[in-house]
C-alpha cells in the first residue's frame, strides 16, 4: 500500500475536511481527493462519505483511522528524525497550551527559540480543554496537573499553586485580612469556566460568602487586582514579577491551593524530530523566561 495515500487519509480524517487537509499537506484539494479515491479503490471499500457541505467517515473508515493513525504518526516521526540528523533544526512545530499561558508566556518562548532556530515555524493551538496530541498532530503540549495518558512522556518545569494577591493600595484602603473569616468581607476575584470549577468553592461554602467577580481569564483577574478592585486568586507562576516589584502583595501567605506540576508533554517515541527535542530542551531550561 502507498504510504502517502494512507497519510493523506489520516489528515482528512483528523481535520474533517479535504480543504484543511490539503492546506496542511501543502497540496491541491483535487490531489487530496484523488488520493482518497485511489486508496478506496485499493482497499475496495468506501472510507469517506462526501456531500456538498461536509464529509464523514464510514464504519470501515473509522476502523482504518483508529487502527493506523498512531502508526502513521510514528512513521512520520521516525522518517523525520532520520532525515534531520546532522541538519539544522527546521520544520513546523505544533504546540498546544492553555489559553492564558499561551497568551501571556508562549510569545516570549517562541520569540527567543526562533532567534536561534529561524528555520522553525509554529502552529499553536490554545485550549483549556484536553487536546489529544495524536489526533491533532501536536508535537508538544504544555499542561498543568498530573499526566493521565501513559502513552505520553512529560518533563516537569516547575510546580504551580493558586495563591491570593491584592494591590498594596487596596489593602491600605480595605485592610489586610488575617484569616478566611476576614476574607469574606472583601471583594474576591476568582477563576471559573465550564470545564473547571472555581478552586475556592470549598472556601465559599465553608465561610458563607461568594466572589464579586468570576472570570475565565487569569490575565483579566490580575489586571483587576493591580487596579485595586479586590483580592484575586492567581497561579503563583503568573504573578511572581508583580509580587517582586510590589505591584501585588500576597494575601494569607500561609495559604495556598494544592500544588500541581507544570510540564511539557510529548510523544513517548524514541524517534522525536530534532525540532521537538530542541524545543523540549529549550523550555526545560527557561524557567526564568517563563516566570519573569
């Protein structure tokens, strides 16, 4: 069987679109369509149902995709790894990261990495949802929390922990709380989205109060805290600079939410492309850049 035909099928199945697959493969859409037809002829089976608005996998198409996608990606990595030995770091690196981390930190990382590796392009997917690395053809993911997928490897960067912070002006005006009983008299700015519950829910229930603002953006909560709008719950990694400069002050310094590792996650394959290995090594040595 022609490896390229199967590779094209996997891309179409992953993107759910001939157009998107063609763009990813840097081929004309007509060529992608012909490749799928040739594969169907070779297998004597319909793999993709087509209509004017969408495509969908047949049962045989789903089976072929499920049984071959990991093998195809592994073959791609092996071929790429062999091809780039002795060559400069190059190619397209696909990264997944949480939205706030991606918007706040990732630009600096990409900027410095490309200074030394100008032949590397980036494809970035920001999402607070779980992103399947294989299904989305992601090389590297940045994640907070424990790794559940045993088919992946991880490299710990540091530990993260939710802490409470406020501006000195706010505390001068409203008073510095010394306990959670004091906190209930303040405006609390906390995090929530449809996937993750508010980390302070237990405290709200225990002490009988509710937040003034809930938002699914840590940068927004940090900005409100700096502007003296209340006490914000933030990851310690997101406000180290502000604490050092005095823009924010830690509140209840003896309290912190359960720690979770911040780590870079990647395929367990021994044949990682040079671009992937280079970025993993780079980010593991850039704790100062991430948290400065």
